[in-house]
C-alpha cells in the first residue's frame, strides 16, 4: 500500500471519527435499575462512560410490587427512560405490556437468596430445609425487600414450608438495612443485595430445595430517544468485560 493510499485511509478514519463522535459524546442514557444488579452496575459504569463517551443518569425502582416507584409504575406514568435493569420476572411483565423494544432484552447475571444477620450476632442453622424452617419460626422478625424476592418468600416459600400464618405478623419489607440497624433479626434477600450493606453478616444460601434464583436483565425501553447509546450500554454489561465485577458483587454472569 503506497503512502497516498495510507494517507487517504487515515484521513477517512479521522473524518469518520469526527463526524460520529459528537453524537456519541453527547448521548445521555437514562437508566432505571433495581437493587440486585446495582453494586455491579456502580463498579462498571465509570469504565463504560470513559470508553464510550456516553453519559448515564441512573434512578432506582423495584422490579415488581404495588408501590408507586416500581420500575413498571414509573414507566406507566411517563417517567423517561432508555434502559431498564431489573429482575427478569418484572421485565417479562413489561415485555408483555409492550414497554420494551422487542428482542433487546439480555440476561446479565443471576444470584441466589441468602440469609443475613447483624454483624456479631449468632449465626443460625440453615443447612437443611427443616433447620431453615425452624430458624424462621424462632426469629423475632424477618426483613424482606418489597419486590420480586420478597413476593416469592411470602407467597411461595412460606406456604411451601407451611408457616405462612406464623410468619405474617413478624415479616416486614423493611429490607436488609433494618437488620444492620438492629430493627430486625434476619433478612432474606438476593446475596448481591446483602453484600453491600455494612453491618451485616451473610450466614449462607437458602437451602436448594426452596431456593429462588434471581436473574437480572437489561432491555431497551420503547420510545427511547438514545437507542444507539442504550444498546451499547446493554452490550457492555452483557460482555465478558463485565464478568469480574459481576462476580465480585455476589452474582454469576449469565451465559
């Protein structure tokens, strides 16, 4: 290849970059995220913004539930968003409603339900289903989240163990912070939600027979005004480059 051709190609590349970069650099992607993937997201976001030139603004919401600030409730009342990152169960609801661009959903990671106590408190036995059941019955109070996994515990796990009535009065949706603050005795939540909370100790995973595997996924919101940049973010979060941060946060990358 002669020097003239090289210079021509170089000039084309530079011109293309100059033409393309303003749009990319000025892109501002709005993300609404639930708790489970938040720790990994916070770690990965600076790298994405630096490498892409895309600015990301982030707000939060529950994946499911009846509250006014769930991700679904926010989208239904017109809160602008380009990307949602949430429990797959809640995302499937939004897909069914037509609020997600078809084919853009990507599973990012999965995590397991764990049980945690306040740091320094005795660690109860949860090694078997029966031991776990007795731990729940002996507990003075149990704190759950108000979203998908909290719904699972109250509507499926408790009935499966035959303790729904016994647990009703002492179960709240105050979350793991209530345990760290001494306001509740134990918390059952995804491990990725328990790990970032200071003042907690994770006893272990809920027994496999009654385990709930929480899958967290990302998708492009219908009506997004930054689709190209939003797709780049989803691709980055589901790439191999994100795997280490995902594992550190208490999750396993989706295959």
